[in-house]
C-alpha cells in the first residue's frame, strides 16, 4: 500500500512537471491589443506579448504574418512605415507595427516567436472600418502656387474615421522633396505611400488615370476628386497650354476633355462613379464644363470667378460624418470657403462657389438650348435686338470672366426680360428657373449676386474676332455640338 502511494505521488509530480514544461514552451499569449483603423488610413497595432508565466516577454524576436485572402495563406508582414519584417518586444512586452488596410473587414495576424521554435504561433485579428468618404486631392503644385499647397495640406489633416484622404502632390521645387502619393494615418498625419524618383506630369491624362486607379483600390462608400491648381475654364483647351492643373516643369495642363476621358475610363473599368468632382481653381464653373463632365460624377463643385491663392478651406473634412447628406456637405464646403475669406478680409472681392447635380445637367442645358433657339428667331426678326444685346444688355449682365466674355446666362436672360416685352423670353425664363432651382442647383453662394445668378458662366462674345479665336476650343466640347447656342452666336455676330 505504501509502495502504491509512492508510485501515485511520483506520477503526479511527473504530470505536473510535464504540464509546466509544456506551458513554458507553448503558453505564450497576446494581451492588451490596441487598435483603431479605417480603410485608407495608415493604422497602428500595439499589443503585449506575455510568456507562459504571465510575465512580460522582453527582447523577444518576432515575425508577424498576415492572412492573405487572395493568396489564401499566411504571408510575412512588412511594417508599412519602417519596412522591417523582424520585430523586438520592449521591456514591457510591447510590440507595434503599422499597415495600410485597403478594405474594411476582419484582418488576421499571427506572431511567430523566432527565439523559441517550439512556441506555437499566437493568432489575433482586428476589425477595420470602411471609410464613408474617400477624397482624392490632385494637388498639382508644380507652379507658382506651390507654397499654398502646404497650407492646404495642413487644413486636410484630420483624425475623422469617416474620411480617407489621398493626395497626389506634384511639387515645383526639389528642395521640398520628391513628388509623391500620400494618405493620412489614424493620427491625422500624412504618410507617403509612393515616392516618384522622376518629376511627374500633373497635366498628363495618363497619370491622372493611374492615380485614380490607385485611389479606387481602396474601400470607401462615396468618392470625391478635387483638382487643385490654376484654372482657365475651357479657354485654350485646344492649345493644351492652359486649361487646369498647370505643370510648369512639364509645360502641360489638363484639358476638360482629358479630365473627362481619364475619369470615364477608370469609372468604367472599376464599375464605379465619383460622388463629387470639384475644382479648387479659377474659372472652372461654366455650363460647358459641367455638361462635359456630366457622366463623371454625381455632383460638380466649382467657382465661376477667380479664386484667391489660398483656395478652398479643407477643414470641412474633419466635420464629415457617415450620416451627412450631399446638401449638408455642399453647404459645409461652400460656407467654410466664404467664412475663411471673410476672416481674411476679402469683403470686396468677387467670390463664388456652387454645387450642382450633374444628373440634371442635360435637362438644364436643354433649357439653355431652347433659349438660344428663341433668341435666334428673335434677332432674325428684330435687328435692333441684336444691336441692343451687344451694345447695351451685355453690359448690364454679370460677367464672371470679362477678358474672355463669360457671362451668367440667367442674369443675361433677366436683363432681356426687364428691357423687352417678348413673351417667349418670359416663358423660357420661367422654365429655366424651375429646372435650375428645382433640380440642378444643390447650393451656391456668390458675393456679388442676387437671385438671378447661377454661379456658372457661359460664353457670350460681343465681337466676331473674339468669337473666332475660341472656335477651336469650342469644338472640343459636347456643349456646342449638342445645343443651339453656337447657332445663336453665329447669328448674333454675323456681319
């Protein structure tokens, strides 16, 4: 009996020793995972690695692997910011790494203990939230506006989990670093995701297409593209030397047609559509441009006047949330723009910024075409009206771009209605107002304006020479092939 007790006790001790030994080699675990990540933002994972005795695992060499759904297997993780693939715990057992999640969902990781080959991997997962809004900012600063690009970058910094921001930053001076693609991290700081060794051409259609494809590789519910730079509307589009997004180094710019082709190409390939297309540039708010880009995005944001060099106020990004609708966003973009310049003392300056629903652009342009048909018939029958338009009514009309004779069509029509008695003009004015305020306009502000201003310009030359100089530019735009406005201009300016 005594011998049996000794044997039993010995077996018990042996079992305890075996269990302790197994725990020592196999009982590592993960504690205190700290993570908060969104698609499109560089995210940080911090965790604590604990040994079998529940002690901090100091100076343990680790490899981190992630489960690649496309590969259907585990792959070695390389830290997004540092590029390292071997990690060392600190004195408290902490280990941290960064990665850039492109999509929302569950991400699986595991730690491999390189100092203890018998320790099994410790697996864990984190939940990445899909961003509501994705903004691609085409920061084309390879020109004399470069200094202002850095001010706008500061405004874009935010920790808003509902917003993913990608910036293409084309710089002018090499002392400011290489051109790059950047995204925000979870702390609201920009991090480069691609650095270009050679100077990029921000006036190149193919490069815009490439960056759009990179942008669409990330998950977000609603996408927005904002093109930042000097702008000249559609004027000189046929010459490829002005337009928008001037690149001084490459002597190039994006024309309206190039922007359209790039966006439509990528939208078709990705089976997506931008929610918002904005221009942080001068004179881009015209009916011709809005109509040309009607299939590129749902909403269009632009100014019909010059913009001050500071451009938009991008702090609106920090206030976006998943419940905000387009009307609230439109008001925030426009109001923050005007509040910023009021704060800077631009009270006497001509400012405009409007948001328009491009799904109703065709209906709006059809009404302008109907107006041109009425005007064509009237000036054929009333020769004095032609003279009055050129010499008198034109100068009572709001002119957004006097040098290029870009007027506000509703202001022009109202001037005609106030000075003539043609019922046809009264009727078409009522139709245009119904479509403009009922469907097309989302929100606008114009510092010099009243009810009769649209915030979008339209070409109305008063001399044949100015008209003929723009014929090549006009030929690049759908507006002049799909409407009767050119026919009206032909009749107005014929000798």
